[in-house]
């Protein structure tokens, strides 16, 4: 930990360290800021220690999980047993994410999204856990200071957590559009995509004005027409229609209610679009902040040792600091799992809101 103790400030070890440039400085065609918005643009892209750990985490995922999949495929029709403590632990986590996180929320849609949710969880988890290993200090000591900054927390970088949040954002809304498309092709689109009304025949009565073809056999659209209509219908159902008139409403009252519904829909759509942007932004900031906070606290506690004025005070402060760092390191291990879980759990909720907006 000599490198950490010699750091000139508590945040030095969580900052990205530049290794080499991977993109030219003129990548933005001379522009330094985003037009109209004024936000600065990067003038160069660099390969950093955090990008290195990102690749290590991805490599671990590609090394471990295809091996587990082959173990299951080796005995078709029989329950496969993962060998070893590590494999059993991973299998338990896989089961937990599917049965306790995804299935209670997504229900019949669970299996469609498990590859994405599993990948997201374990990729974030490996990035978080690798950040707890003092790899940079070990490498520096082993190479007598020739190699520095070989390590770090990949999820302690806003660009990386932002990339994960963008993946979640596009998956959420692509899933919503795909759900509308499949229902249009199958002829089950109605009541914001809830197919039970068509199947059970509840088109008349309480839910009578909400479905499209509810209570009778619906004819599906052609794939081309369904693809053209999927995005507009997804946007149309993106915000609730609070003044939509029920069946049997007086024609004049229906016109007034439709007009009021459209005006209110525009207002609610603006709020929903803002919320759609805020959700991935919150995912990005939550993961980033929690990952760097613990490391900064650890460095701050260790640096208290240098504030001692006497030898006796130095030993006292050092002992308290080491015990405090041990406790916080245990907490950091818990946070590494917790933040991966929270990211996947919230993403699951957002996916369910897209594929089943009536919920």
C-alpha cells in the first residue's frame, strides 16, 4: 500500500491514469464544445487503467460462463451440477437473479431478458470486486516502481457507468417497441399491450373502451405494417391517457374528453420523456458515486497516520486507522455486490414498465 500512502491527496488513486492515446486529437473535427449546449467535448481518447480493468472483467465473463454453459450442455435432459465452490456460488447467484429479482417482476417475459440481466450483473460485479484488489500497488512493488497504476475500479469512471446506463436505456425501450411489434403481428395488441383481455373476452363491460378488438378474435398486421406502427404506438402509450372517454359516452362529451386527453397526454409525455432520461442518469451516478466513495474514505483514513505529532500518537492512530480500513473494506465488499444487484433490479423494473406499461 506504499503507493496509496504516498499519494498527495485521497482521490489520486481513483482518478483515471493515462497509458496511451487510442484516438487522434482531431476526432471532433476541431470542435471543443457541443453546439448550443456549450458542454466540452473530449479532444482525445486514451487507454487508461480503468479501461484495462474493464477488459479484464469482460475477459473473466468470457472465460467463466461459457465453461459453465458447456457443463450444462454436456448432459442434456439431466440437471447439471457445477463443480467446485466457485462454480456453485456463481450458480446460486444466477438462480437468485432469475428467480428472486427478474421473475417476480417480469413474469412471462423473464427468460427473454435473462442473458442481458445476467451479463449486466456479473460484469458490474467483477468490475467492482477487481477494484478492491490492490493490484496497482502489488505490481508496482513487484516491478520496483517500473509499472504503475495497473489496476483500479472500472465502475469508478463516469464514462464506463454511463456506457452501462446507455446499454440499459436502449434495451429498455427496444424491448418496449419489440413488445408492441409482436403483439401487432399476433393480433393481441390492446389495452396498452395487455393480451389477457383479448384472450378472456373482457371487451364488453368495465374494460370495454380500452382495448383494440378486445373480446373478439383479432387479426394481426403484416410484419412490415407492424414495424411501421410499433414506434408510434409505443410513444402513444408512453404516457397515460387520463381523460380517455369510456364506451357509450355522448358524442359531444367524447370530443371534449378526447381533446382534453390529448392536451394532458402531451404534458404527461414531456414528463415521461424527462423521466426516461433521468433513469439511466441515476443509474450512472449511483454506481459511480458508490464505487469511488469507499476508496476515497479508505485513503483518507490511512492518511490520518501522517497527522500524528509523536511516535506514540503515530502508533495509536495507525492502529485505529488499520482497524477502520479493515471494517470499511468489509463494507466495500458488501457494497460491490449490492450495487450490482441494485443496478440490475432497477433495470428489470424499467424493462417491465416498457413491456407491460399498464402495470
